[in-house]
C-alpha cells in the first residue's frame, strides 16, 4: 500500500470515528482495530458499553446498502446476523451489534466438534429454509461459478507459481470445470451464504450462533454451504466423519422439505464436487489476496486446500486427470514455496 493509500485509509478511520461520535449519545468512541475479512471492509470495536463494531465499507469497492438489507432479511427469518445499529451507506460507515470474539474455529477439537457442528448445521437448516428474494439474492449462475474457478490458472498457476499452461492443459482445466458446473446445476437451489465456515460463525453461550460475512449471499446449490463448513479451508476432519455428517444433514434437509429424496451416493458426489469447485476457487483466491491486496495470512492455508483438491479429484475417474496433472506439474512448484508444508497432513487438529 503506497503512502497516499495509507493516508486515505487513516482519514477514513478518523471520519468513521467522528461519524460514530455524532451517532452515539456517548460521544466519539475509541476504535480498536479487528482482524478483517478477505474483502475491502475494515472492522473496529468501540470502547463503549456495550461495545459495537464500527465498519469502514468503502462504497466504491463494496455495497454497504446490500449489507444492511441482507442483515435485516436474515434476521427477519431467524438467522442471527449482527443488528445494524446505524448506517450511512452513501459513505460506507456502519455500527453493528458486537457478537463477541468466540469464533467457531478456536473452539473446535475432537471433544467439542460433534456438539458445535450440530449447532451450526441446525443454523444452516434455518438459513436454507429462508425464501428467495430475487432482488437480494441473485442466482449463483454458471458464469459466476466458472469465473471463480478461472482465478486458479491466473493467480495460482501463473502469478504465484510462474507456470505457463499449454493448450492441452487449458482444455483439461475447462473440461474439469464443465464437469463441476454440471453437478452444481443438478442440485436443488437454496439460499447460499458463500462463506459458511468456522471463521464466520460465532459461538455465543446459551444463544443462537452469530453469522457474519454474509454480504455475498446468492441463490445456489444446496451442498455449497455444507461443503464450506465440513470441508473448511482452516481445519480438517476425517473423511468418514465428514461423510456421516453430510448424509445426516441430507436426511434432515429432506425431512424439512429442502431436499427431495436422493440417493446417498448422489448426494455425496454433489457434496464432493461442490467442495472441489470451492477449493479450486480458493486456490486462486488466496494467492490473489496475497499478491494483489497485500494480505499476508492466507498462503499458509493453501496446503490444506491442496489436500482437499487432490483427495476429492483423485477419487473420481472423471476428475482424476486433473488430480494427476496437478500432482505432476503444480505440486513440485508449490513444494518450493516458503509457505508450503506437507499437504498430506495439513489441517490436522490434535487434542
């Protein structure tokens, strides 16, 4: 970030504090920086009682009006997104309810995971029963899903690893993408949070989980958020356990009328292939966040995403050519990177 960008950012922080001071009866609060998300928003905790979250959401890079509308829509249908206390959407300033610091990720271990995932899957069931609002929830279209996967050849393959694709390799990627797009199109369509994972789910003692980072929600495949949670880019569980959770959720969703009767084998293929689409996207997204946006913290999580990608693609004959190519051409280049660790053990969490 150059000096002019830093100065502009600092100015916006000052303006956010002054705006919050005019909004709150307690006067101008102190703003304590919090870890941000993968987008262009910045978050601060106020020193008020109770504390609030002040958000700098630059309107030229984000859509604060949509954030406010979606927060209200989710809450009206029973999902606990942070209440919007005040907002100036033209300037991109918001004050939100503070849902605390207890991210699901930090609380997960082999003893707690069954109970905590049970809570989160119940929340997902509630989310997937929310009716569609076409104005708020655009379709997770084939074009958007395809565009996401094409981040991989640009940012991981070309810009991070410095590898040049040949024509046959480009065709292999497009053929693989087409298979995954076809699987996504087969599935029932529901509300999709798009980042329903352990860093965006807040555990609150005696209350429903808090759900954050929902501003990119769409209407799309039923397994997308399930794969985001159970094949989380930040923590891994044994395949047999994950498949058991996925099939239990499928049975519950069928009982709730979200899902028609579907063979377990078909549902697991939907789940696997949807998770692979997401992980292919993430393999390009994390390098882009590092190289373009200067966000340093995402590259160490790439080995786990590589693990998911190779494990899933390697199990299906249709996808095995992609897994073989990745292992032969990209994995040796990844192994030379400073962020790399053995992908075969990435994501393990011990007691």
